[in-house]
C-alpha cells in the first residue's frame, strides 16, 4: 500500500509540476526562434525595443531609441511581457500554442 501511495504522489507531481514546466520551456524556445527583424519586444529586464538584426551567434541587436542600439541574448526576451505589450498596443502575436 505505501508503494502505491509513493507512485501516486510521483504521478501527481509529474502532471502538476514537471509537465507544465516542460511545455512552457518548449513554447519559450519556439518563441525565441521565431523572432525576426522589425518586431517589438520586451526583455526580462523590462527594456522595450525593436529588433534591428538577428546575429548568427544567438544574439539580437535591438533599437531602444532612434539611433541607440543594444545587443542582447535571445533568451533575454520575455515571451509573457512581449505578448502583453503587443496585446496592449493592438499588435497581433503569431506564436502558436502547442
């Protein structure tokens, strides 16, 4: 009986903690790979900008003000904040739900 309880706890933990986290990580990766030049983004630090160029080394050059450029890692772009900013401004998001 105690073995079944332990297995049951593991199954519950998998479906409520591990699986959703893996799904969210997959969505974040898909979002980061789909970013292109000209898109408005928000970084995890709260910096708003427009992608100027996607570099081959996994970084993005963003324009945060006219003539002011910054290089950031793709992973520094927040999917949630970017989608919220797009929704607020009325822009459409093209990230497909898995």
